[in-house]
C-alpha cells in the first residue's frame, strides 16, 4: 500500500540528471522486438543478396562429397581431418551470416539508447534471489503485458505466413512432378516472400514496442515534487544559502564602492533620491569614471561620505538619473554625456581653485 501511494505521488517527469544516472547504471530503453526485427532484416538481406551464391556453393560441396570422388587416407584419423576441413569450409560460407547478425545485434542497441558500456546490470543482487519478489514479478502487470504481446506477435506472424502462402498451395503440390532444381528455386522464391513480409511485420511491431518501452522507462523514472527539489538543491545548492551568499557579495561590493567615494572629484545628486560619484584624473583617464552610485539609503550614505571627506556635491537631477541608469560601477562615462559631465567637472575644478 505504501509503495502504491509513493508511486502515485511520482507525477514529475524525470530530470536530465535522473535520466543520465539511469543510463550510467544501464537502465535504458530496451525492446527485444527491435533486436528481433534487426536480425530478420539481416537474414532477409543475406538471403536476397547471397542466397543463390551459398546454395551453389552447398551444391558443389555436396556433389563432391556424395560422388565418391574422395580419395586419400580413409582411416579414422584421415576421416577426422577430412571432416575438420568440411566444417571449416562451411564456417567460411556461413561467416558473413554470423558477422552480419552480430553487427545488426549491436546496431539494435545503439539505435535504442546509443553506445553504452555499463557493468552494473551484471553485478549480483540478493534481491533477485528472493522467491517472493520472483512470484510478484511473475504475476505483475508487466508479465501480463508481455504475455499479451507474445500472443499478438504469434497471431500476426501466423497471419502473415498464411497470407503469403494461401495462393501457393496448388503450385506447391504440383512441384512433386518437377525436377529438384525447379523445386528448390520455387521454394526459395516462396521463402523470400515470406521472409520479407515477416520482416516488415516485425519492424512494425518493433516500432510500437519501442514506443511502449520508452513510455514504461519514463514512467519508472518519474519523480515526486520533493525529489525534484532535493535534486535541485544538490546540484545548485540550498536557495537559502545561495541567497545569503549573494547578500554577502552585495554587501562586500557596496563596501568597496563606499571606499571609493572619498576619492571622487564630485558627487552629483537628484538631490535626495539618487547620487552618483565621479572621478577624473587628467592625463590618466580618457574620460570620467563612475566609482559609486545608489538610491534611497545608499544615496544618503554617499552624500554623507562626500561631506565628511570634503567632496563637492552638485545637484543635477536629469544628469544624475541618466548616469545612474546607463553607467555601471567602474565604467567610464559614455560619449553622449561628455558635454554635461564636462560642465559639472569644470565647475568643480573652478570652485576648488577659488577656495581659500
């Protein structure tokens, strides 16, 4: 009951991390029907392109072995050597079949989930030896679905074979009056037709089964809302801690900014809501630089520091608001504000020179 309740609460799609972890553990989409379809495709291709060649090779070898032309050592040792040679020749003929089957078997896995190497599914687990768990799996919904799939598969294949051969029964019965070569050729054509239809049926069933396995795979990896939150905390850090870190960073940046106010040449104000502090060193800077800015309480603090350190304060609301919006700390004044700022600095430098 608890497991059912927990499963019902898993309403969130799996995250990228959850999918990646499952892939690393070997928990991937895997449809047996895709592998079967790939093997049928390989067999059909080989039968179509190499069937005649292999049949002719087999005929040649059988004629040689049955013609009585074999000569040489007929002792048990000699016969053993002869049989060994025969087996090797047949293995060479069948080699392309085996190689293509292996290649297509590997391709079936790559098509479904890419190239993955994981040894975790091979590790022994005591839970798999639990007879109670085995009985539960035997009567689980997944087992029932697999049984229904097997019944449907056998029904489809039986229908396909019947459909391919239903009009050939009279012709097949009439082959008894023909020679062996014609019989083999006729049967090869029938087998080729059956294989192509069965292969197409398996490809269609593999496609549907892959979609079903993908659905089951995603469903099995679904997460609860709490699991998603915990994963985000694990990957990105606790939001409270991150917020505290950002607050500390802002305080440090503000403290460094306030340390630059006494070095400013002028503080321009709104006069109460905004304040910006500019610095300009002739011969060292190509344009004035913004060393501090703020609004509200920070603007008030900038004005207080300016008064304490004898920095001239100039009221110019439009210029103050423009600089506050367009310029960041440690950036130089943009060209469109050169004239207005130059007038303020000229006033400040002239005021300094006339001070007693």
